[in-house]
């Protein structure tokens, strides 16, 4: 049953739609029902999401209308060229939208099929295409303005508190994973569950952060701080993975010193306390650890100490940021050093191949329906061409859009049945706007409740938009069975064509996408190894963690190996980060160590250009051991490089026996 807040949202949405329809009729616009449909399309339970979508829809409509005004008059005498141009425009806009995974992508997607919505019906009367585009923009703007005003003024729901609760929910999985890592149980069930949760949350909340600037809460001005906090959480993931492996290896070698055990216990206690206080004292204890022993255990302890420092510094600043965002505490002081190392413009994964497949599928479906339209001279062929462009664009971001399009087709059939009842049994008896409001209220409330729920949001939006356009309300009752049947048939043909072409060209599945994400990570690691100049550490972390967040729901849906895949991504990321650090350090090394570094770069590049699931070659381990042996004679001077090399060996060969270092003179004799 609907909850009170869902019913309130549904009532506001329906009232906004009817207000937009009333004003459109009063102004004498050609198709007032477009104002009504727009209200359901823009509607969102949260004011920030609704207002951002309203802005993007306005500009998308403006761009799409401009494209139609340019294309139709110039190509109307060449129908084939016009159809090709429209199909290419839809494909290009869809491709650009898929490259931008922010709410802003809606502008580009809408620009594509809006050109079809305006352009295809105008081919029979191209002289009025400008008037059609202008009227359509006016109708859609009315729908946007009415819905946004009512949703903002009357008991708006803010996205800020929701995001604050999501941020607070990061604490428990972060603490669970940190405690497990500090105990050397980084692959325990609790750690795996925490890893999945953090990876998903860091990706899933990115959309909410981008909508925060349009919110009506006091968090509207905290976008920068929330972005920083999200990046800190992402940066912690490879650090916790490294700590867990280091502690486990030191336990296996029985190389944990009493003082290190004490520091690990103190760090665990501080992490579980949830307080920012005490970080400075803990950092001093970590920095005084004795790890100067020139052996493998000493290198592991030294690199563990570095990771512990990073954990404490990032966690301390994150807690201060979280209190500022969620509790309104005073803002924390700036940390330029921390921001310079971990905060960068968050890079997102861009799958050009999948975007190209989606664009190709959409263009092919549009051309197929247009060919049927031209060949048969079907009077309502424009409606089918419009629907195929809309359906192929709406669900293009999914791995397999076919099930969603099939559901849209089923919903369309239900809508057609409902519209038939309204058009020929109810509306002929309606006199006046007040009666129209009351008879449409049940359907409007049902649609609004569906829109208010995340699980049925898409269904509600489709029912509201398709229902309003198929109902085709205007100034007075004008309904005939033949036009209704033709428009309904064109709707089904358009959606059916989109479904068929999508199944043939575009259906790829979650497993295929997850594999591509994994191989994209491998390519980035190989590129970092082969680079002439060091890559950006923060950028590599951002894009690989973004891919991990995209992979987790896909792997959970198709395989039981999601945990091992997530662990593999963190391994790949740690290799990439160490490679970047080694590039920066190699120019300070003696010639012999630099030669070993070149072998290391070549070996890692070859390993990740092949199948990185296979064990790394022994030759790579030998190059790492040789490089470390060449630096051990002056370990203090080359401490940073030794940390990097030991990190690479530990992550690539976790089960290998510890290296036994020779002195520099012994190594020369051996050569």
C-alpha cells in the first residue's frame, strides 16, 4: 500500500501535470498533452534530482528542436537522406550521453530523440517545423516549470539528508574492513562484505553528489566537501588491502615485533572509536617504529608503517569532513598535502565499444522503421519512428536493454487498454476541467506512486509519459477509433522494432561487461608500466575504483566469484600505484638498479597485456629481488624505492618464499 509521503508526492506530480495542461489549453498551444507528459518525465521524489533534471530537459529540448529545424527543411525532398540524418543525430547524441555518466547526460540523450519527436511528424508540412519546434519547447517548458515549482514549494523532499545517511552508513563497513586488515584477516568474510559495500556505495552515490548542488537543503553548499570525502573513501580501499596483506605475511613469517603489535592494536582501537582525536599521538607512535633491519621482514614492516600513516591521516580528515557534512560541525582545516596526493578530478570509465553498439542499435532501429514508413506510406509511421528512438535511448546504459524494452512494451499495451477505456467510456461524459481532474486522479496517483519508488521509477515514468501522449488531450473532446488504433499500433511497432534490433545488436550481458571492465584495468596498469612519464596516482585510483563499483553489481548477478574479482581489482590497483611510484624513484637509483627497473616495467607490461589472472612470471620476481639487492647496501638512502619494490613483490608474489639479499659485492661476483 502507498505510504503517506508517496501519496503526497503522487498528488503533487499529478497536480503539476494538470496545471501545466490547463495553462497550455488557456494559451491555445497545439498539443497541451505534451506539458502533461513532461510533468511525469521530470518528476522525482527528491527536489535536487527533479530540479537538475528539469534544467537538463529544457536544454535538451532546445538543442533537439534546433536540430529538427535545421534538418527537416533542408532534406525534406530527400526522404532517405533525412532518415539517415535523423538516425545519425540520434546515434551521435546517444553516444555522447553514454560517455558522460552524470545527470548532465540526460541533455544529450534528450537532444537526440527530441529532434525525431519534432522532425518526423513535420515531414508532411516542413514549412511549419519552426512553429512546431517553438510550440513543443513552450509546452515542455510549461510542464517543467509547473512540476518544479509545486515540487519545490509544497513540502519538498531534500536529497541532502538521504545522502548524509548514506555517508554515515560507510562507517561500519569501513571499520569492519580496517579491523580485519589490522588483524591480518583482509580476506575474511567480514572484510569481503565491507569491500563490496564500500565499492558499491562510492560509485552509487556519485550521481547523488552531482544532484546535491540543486538541492533545497543546507547541504547544497557542501558539494566540494562531500566530493572530497568520497575520494578519501575510495583512496582507503587499496591502503586497507595493502595493510591486510602485509600483516598476514608478517604473521606468517613470525616477523611482527612487540612494538608493531602494540601499534596495530592501538590503531585498531582508534579506528573503532570513531573519533578524530588521538590521530597525532598515533602517528608519532607509528613513525617511531623500528624497521631498519636490512632483511625482508624489515622491508615489510617499513612499508606497513607507511600504509598505517596513510590510514590514520586519511581516516582522521575523513571523520572531520563527515561530522561537518552530517552534523554541521565546524569545517575541518584544509589539508593541501593530503588533497594533492589523493584528491583529483574523478575520472570515470568510458566504454567506447558499448556506447558505439548502443548508438548503432538505435540508428539501425530508426532506419528500419523509417524504411517501413516510406515503403508503405503509413500515415502514422512517424509515431513508430519516434518510439523506437525513445526506447533505444532510454535504456542504452544497461548491459542488456532488451528486458527493459520488453517491459516498456508490456506497459504500453496496458496503457493502451486504459486509454481506450478513458477515451471511449469516461471522457465523453466529462464537462469542465474540474471533472477532468477528478476522473484522471486515480490513474495519476497510481502513476505518481510508481514514480516515487526506486524499483518502479522507470515503469511509472513510462506509464505517465506514454499515457499522456496516447490520451492526446486538447481543448475539448476529440476522439476517434481509427486514429487511436493507428497511433497505438505505431507505438507497438516502434517498441517492438527497438526490442528486435536491441536483441540482435546490443544485448551483451553483465558477464561480458564485467570482463571488459577488468581488461580495461589491465590496460591501464600496462600503460603505467610503459609510460615515459609517471601517471597521476589519484586519477588511476579514481578510475579503477570506479570500475570496481561498476563491476560489483554485475558480478553479483552472474557469478559467485565477485569477491575474488574485487580482490583482483585491488591487486591490480596496488600494482599500478607502485609502478607510478617506481617511475618517480628510478632516476635516483644507481645504474644496476635502473637496469633492473626496466626489466620490471617490461615484465609487468607483458604480464598485464596478456592474461593477468595467470601467476606473474618468475623472471619478474628475480628482477625485483635483484633491484632490491642492489639497493640494500645503502637502504636508508633508497628507502622509498625499496618500499615500492617490496610492495610490488608482495602483491605479485604473495605466496613466494622471502628473498635472501646478497651484499652488493656478492651480487657483483655472482654476475
